């Protein structure tokens, strides 16, 4: 059980810091724009 719990954790964590380190301005704006545009139409 501890192996499965630690596997998904480190795999999801590395892509996060690496993505923000590579393009902190691009992913940040894309994420905000995508969330804002997706939340505006449904509302």
C-alpha cells in the first residue's frame, strides 16, 4: 500500500515544479485564462 501511495505522489509533484520553472509566466497565464474562460461560459 505504501508503494502505490508514494508512486502517484512523486510522479504528480515533479511535473508541477518543473512546469512552473520552465515557463512560470506561460503556464500561469494559460491556466488562469483556461479556468476563467471555462468558468465564465457555464455560469
